[in-house]
C-alpha cells in the first residue's frame, strides 16, 4: 500500500473510533429523554395513570387542573375524577387551555363572588335579594343574575340552584355549574353533611344559652312556620346553637343547621324565648336596619376533587358585639 494511502486509511479509522461511540451515547441519551407511552407495555387502569404516563413532566396539581377546567374527555364525555377507570380501547382527549378574559368585578352586583372554578360558584348574597322565585318574576334574584353572568363568562355552564337563603338574611350560597356537580351537592345537603354556620343577634339570651332544638315545622297560611306535635305532620328540623357574647340586652348566637327548613333558625330561636333583631315576623317591630341573621361559613366536599373545602366571610359590621369578626376566630379564641 502506498504511503499516502496508508495515511488516509489511518485517518478514517481514527475518525470512526472517535465519532462512533459519541454518536451512540447521544443516541442513547435521546432515547432516554424521549419516553413514549405504549399501551401494550404499560396499560393504565385509571385516568390518573394515563395522565402521568402521557404528561410525565406535569405536577399533580397541573393534572388536577386539567380536570377542573373540563379539558379531559373520555370517549367524548367530560370526566372529573382522577380515579376514573380507563381501558386501552377508550378514546382519551385533552383539550388545549382556552384563555378567558377576567370577568368584570361588578358583573354580579349586588352580590360578591367569593369563589369560582369550572364546577361551582360561591357567592355572598346581600340582604333584600331573593335567592330564586317563580317564573316570570320581575324582581332581581341571585339565580337570574348568575345566569346572565355565566352566559358571558362560561356559556357551557349549566347553572344549578342548590339551596336558599331568606330574602332578609345575608350570607354564603353555592351554585353548581354542571349536572354532575349539582347531583353531588344536592346529595350532600340531603345527607346533612354540609357545614352551615350562622350568626344571629337576638333580643335577650336563649334559655339555655347553648343546646339543640329539634322539632317538626309546619307552615301557616301567612308564610310563617311553627313547631307541631301532631303525629305525621311537619318536617323534621334540627338546630344547634351557642351564645358567643352578650350585652345591653342583646346576644350574639352561633347557629349550626343540621337541616335546612324554611325560617328554621328564626322559628327555633323564637321557641327558646328570643327573637332575632330586625325580625318582624317572629319578633317585634324595631328600628334595626336589617334582619340580623347571616350565613358566614359554608363547608362541603368538592365534587371534583373529593376534598373538603370551607368558605368564610366576616360577620356584618352592623351586628353588635361581634360585627367585623370571623366566627372561626371567636370560637377558637
């Protein structure tokens, strides 16, 4: 072999020895960094498994948010729960996130939006606003205001009425935005597993100052309700109460509803020898600016995450003895 040919041959061999291992390493790294989900090798049993395998870099909260935003569909249907069972034959789709404009702050005026996600809304209803009413009612209601709000901000939502507050009372209300959520929340209210804490300012102190009231309530022709002892009549109603503070002939009373009947708190406290300040139906006329009854704490299991959630607002400032405070702080203190 000629000298030049030998030199050329040695150069080729040198390049091959140096480059080939590097190429192999790079190829191995690329293969290692680019895992591909193979249903035949790792068959998922739940939606959580599928999401983790197809989005290995995503955090658990990110995966949950996909479900909360109604972006995950199995065989064309929106799914909410991570533990939904799936099979290799299921068609699973994750939609791209749609950017939405921030809702106008006063779009649900005179109510206040406390919380909203893809499943539900929690609002603060003011005194004087109906929760809902009969068709063709011209007066504003919380349900009608939220219907208009969702038409602009979430057209796919299906608004559901879960519970009510008296027109003259204020406080927290939850509404559903999807049929599955409506069913879950309604079931929780039916099972009395929802936490509902009220504060009432009463004339005088209940006797005894703390306890449980249990009776069957019936409605009179004038719209008021009273307890009855007639067998088979009325709806079972249970109210727990505790006096938080007292002074100047008034008492601040914490009320926990175990059932949710019309005027339940007002009627039951009246049976304990006190009436709520501003209550003209069960008490006496006075110059109070409002009915001093407010639902300040609402807790339930979130239908999408199965986690317990609680929402709390401050006691109205017009309430003597405890106004502006939070009931959780008073109880803990």
